[in-house]
C-alpha cells in the first residue's frame, strides 16, 4: 500500500535546509573552516539550543558573504521551518552595508568567517520571538511528519512481506489465518499513521501561512535590525583586518597566512576589550610614525654641499636647462643626459636617519591604567614599527615600583613576531608604586651589550619619582661614555615643570591631551 501524502512525502529529503544555493563542495569547505574556528563551533552550539534551524542559517550567512555570486532558492525548495531564513538573507543582501561588507568577504574565507560570527551571532536578537516560536513548532511538525513517513514506509514493507507469505502458503496448501490477522493489524496501523500524517500536514499548512504572515509583518523591524547588525559586522571585519596588518606582520604577509592562523590571531582581539581599544589607537600612531620618518628622510637629503655629474633631473642646475632653448645646445643636453654628465646638485642630510637601537621604558603603575596606558603602548608599538622597517634593535621595559621586577621584551634587528607585539601591548603590572632607577639601570645594562650600543631611550610615565644622587651621577656618566640620549614623555601631567625626569633626560615632552599631535614630535626625535 502507499500513503496518501504526496505533498510532504520524504519532506526532509526533497526540501533544502539552506536558503542560499550551495552544493556538497560548499558545505564541505564551510565544515572544514568551522573545524578550524572554535568560535564558530561554539556559536553554532549555543545558537542551536535556542533555535533548531540556527546551523543552516549560519551556513546561509556565510554563503551569502563568501560566494562570488550568491543565489537564493525559491521558497518552495526550502523546508517550511527554514523559509524565514530566506527572508532574512534577502533583507541582508539588499542593504548598502552588505554590499560594502562583500568587498572584504567575497572569496575570502577568513573575513567571511569573521563577518558570520558577528552577523549570525546577533541572529537570535534579530529574529522576533513570535517567529522563533512558530519556526520551532514547524520544525517539530517536520520531525513528526518524517517519523510518520518512515513508519508508513516500514509498514508498507511489512505488508508486502506478509502478503507474499500468504501467497506462498496458499500455493503449498497451508493455512493463512494467522497471516491474514497480521495483515489486518498492519493495515490498521498504516491507516492510523496515514490519518496522523494527514492531520500533521494540515497543521503544518496552517502554521506555514501563519509564519509567512508573521515574517511579512515584522519585515520592517527585521530590516532595520539587519542593517545595524551588518554595519557592526563591517566595522568588525575592518577592525580585525587592520589588527592583523598592524601586529607584527610584514607587508603582504597576511594575505599568504593560513586561515587557521588568522583565526588564532583574531581571537586575541575578540577575547580582550583592552586589545580592541588599543588596536584602534595603534594604527593611528603607526601611520603618524611612518609619516614622521619619511619627512625626516626627505629633510635629511635637502642640504646642498657639492656639484657633481649625473642625470637626476630633480637636481639638475638651472643653467643646464637654459641649454634646452638653443637648437644646437639642446642636442648636447640630451647627449649628456643619456651619458649621465649633466651638472647636478649633491645633497646630504644633517642627521643620520635610523641611527641606532630603541629602548622604550613604559610605566606600568596603577595610575597609568586606562587611556594613558593605551597611549603609552601605542607609542611603544609605533616605535617598534620604526625599528622593524629600519631593522633596528628594539626593547620594551615595563616597570612599576622600585622593588617590582621589570619585564623586558627584546626584538633583535626589528624582527617582529605577532606574539612579541601582542606581549608588548597587553602586558600591564598595575603596580601600586613607581620607581625610575630600576628601569633606567636595566636600559643602561642593555646599552652595555653591543647590539644596543648608542640606543635612544624613550621614557614614558605619568608621575614623578625621586632618584638618588649617586644614581644620577652614575647615569649621567654612563650617558656621556655610551653616547645615548633619553627622551622623556610625561603623560597627562597638570604641571609643565618637570622635576626628576629633567635631571636624567635630554628632552622632556608633555602630553596634556591624549592625541597624536604630541606623538609626532616623539617620533621625529628617534
């Protein structure tokens, strides 16, 4: 026998759980990525506890972000409990924010994963409770229909077997009474299952209509929420991309980095609000540092001190250009230009750019906690960027109270690793006191080493601390012998009259506002 259930026969086998067209390869690629991203797994597990259809919805969000040309399925091709996904994805794809987000995520597994975390992570808040409840009820009905379909199919197979046994018994002259009772019982069970199936189908149709109307009525509300969620996802992707570019990477290295490594590094940003705040400031200061260094290089080559032969038209003497006005001399100009025999200015700078190592001493006392710490760490990381580009040795000494051991992080020859950069930015003692002699002694000990010879010391603090006369004499003598200088920065100081730091510094700068303008002056001194 056959069940009268054409519309929903094999419902789960004939309908799709995803709204965005994806094949077995797409699903396999997403599952592989999910296996590398613990955050995606955790989000799927927690979301599925609240909404049974959450896992396919995550796949839809990812596919809409990643695929070159995402295509939505027709409503009739999608499982009834999952059709509201299509409405959400459709609203998502219509926003201008989504189009901008796609410039980062299209065919980019990592950025698509990060955006999926942000967007799908807000899904439960985006989907009104009324829609969630109806979707859950429909999903339960689909389970029931699938179970009834399986039951009817199984009863049909048993009936076929029993009828076959009856035919054989009759052919051999055996009795069939017990078999006929069995067939009657199976037919009764099948009829009851068919009636239950028909009832479930009717209820499903009613719920489908109710869900469709609910989604339609909530569309304006959902559209606004999706627009805001997409905007936040865009900011998240931008921030994460910039974070990966900033923290200890050479130009272009992020593009060649395995996805799992990108995800590992991005988790540092996602798991720490402090790192997120610091990352926003680091990018600004690094750009400022690079701009200042380029200006130094340009200025360092502007002093004219000789006239030589060459072909650099930017430095050719004006009298040479006068020859271009004469028909015969013009040919001579071209000939000497090709030969490199034009008269040009020779220039040199007054200062040597990228002179020596950089040692940063960062105050980690409790009073530095908050914006002042972010500012000091951003300056340190911008100086690290200078060291990286100019292949200079670098060290960051985190200090607190005089009796508290310092934390020294060395980066030889500007060879910055992600771990070193994060360690410099994230380490904080939050000490109850401040001591200047210990970090300065450690800095001079570094300078004793050949690789830190003639280093510049950048000393960042927000307070004052007395130093002994003996220390001061020894330190000044060491400065003279080792030929290094100390630049001190007083962060957020009310007074403009330095006391202690002026005694051991060559230059003291004050930062009354935590902005980048003052930092530019610091970078120009290094």
